[in-house]
C-alpha cells in the first residue's frame, strides 16, 4: 500500500512566523503552491493553507503569520495540522487530510524534523485506479452554489467563505455557464479580503515578489465591481461532464493542479467534485 514516504515532496514553502501575510502570498504565488510551513527559528510550529486566509481580516503588508496562528487558535479552527510519518498509509493520509481540511500535510521523522509534505493532488492521483469506472456524478456535490454575472466580487468572497470552496461557477441570465471565479483569481486581483477599516498603503510593494497592495478606497471599489472582471472565462475553464469517470476528472485535476472541478451538463453547471469528496469516499471503502 502507498505510504507518505512514497508521496513525499521535499520542495515546499517555509517561512518564519514573523513574516507578513503579504510575503507569504508572494512566496506561494512564485512557487505555485497552496500551503506554507511556518517556523519559529528552526522549529516547525504549524502550517497555513492559502484558503484559510478567506476567514481572516487581513492587512497583508502588516499582519504577521503569528497573527494568523492566534486568530485560528482563538476561533478554535485548526492551525496545527496533523503530522505524518513516512510509514503513514494512504487511508490514514486521506482521513487526516480531510479532517484538517488541508491540501497538504507535513511529514516528519522520529525527532520531529520535517522531511517534506504530502499533497492532496498526489494522494488522489495515487488512488485514481479505484475510480476508473465510476462516473463523477456519483461523488460530486450536486448542491452547487453559483454566482450571476451581475454579482459583485465581494459576494464571491462571502460565498467562498460560507461554502468553504475555492471556486464558484458564474452564469448568465439564462443560467448558462460563462466562467469560474477562483480563490487564485481573488488573490491575484484583489489581494485582500476584508471590507472593514484596515488600511493598506498605496505604495506598499513586496519587491521580492512584485506584489502591490491597495488603499482602502481602491480596494473597496474593486470589491464592488462585477465578478466577471476577475473570472476565468468558460473557454479556458477546466470542467467535466457528470458522465466522465472520476479517474478522468482526477487526471484533469492533476494536470492543471486544481483541487476541484465543475461539472457541466447542457451548458449549465451541474455539480462540483473536490479532492475532499474523493478522499472521504476512499476512507469509507
């Protein structure tokens, strides 16, 4: 049976707890990664998944990773995710990853030193043969939340927070699928989520990663614009049909490094399949 040692990825983003959230966003963007391992000096203390930022009020140029830790702890939301050993088997990995709602988990040796991470995308790729003949509609969630083309970006932010998803289909007035708004779209175009009073200087610039912030007024105006301004249009979206096999869907998710895929039937959104859906089912098998 596949173990964590077999799926170990020794390349990962690691930052000190004193780093800013803006620095982390830039580092994740540069590495095309979704999680950051957080250290205090040389000691590993936890991991932050990019999508967890959706639940925080953030001034990315000032807020430290230590603040994210404190906020998640005070909200009793998981921050210190489970740590795998190299011998953790695939079912245990799926169970812990799904419980932690994380897209990667650290792997450590007996002394507690981090050896690398196991990523959800590699996990589902290792079990895809179990789903060679099962249609996507069997595991996908068919209670799909969609946004209208007239909805604003701040509505997309709120929907992703409330539904705990990182992508939402966009439809036109007839209900036809015209695109997808993703967490990455938001991070690349809006940079910060909160609609409160915190201020991000206009001149703020993370020179190492070329990422610029917004003044409050500029940010507020951006959040009030139509979600179509940041969506990925339909011709460029990675989608599948309800009748495609789960193995086919996994292959598409692996190829494009995405954690969920929208189902389309007769040009309309039908459902969504996530890596968590697949891992949850594998644990029950």
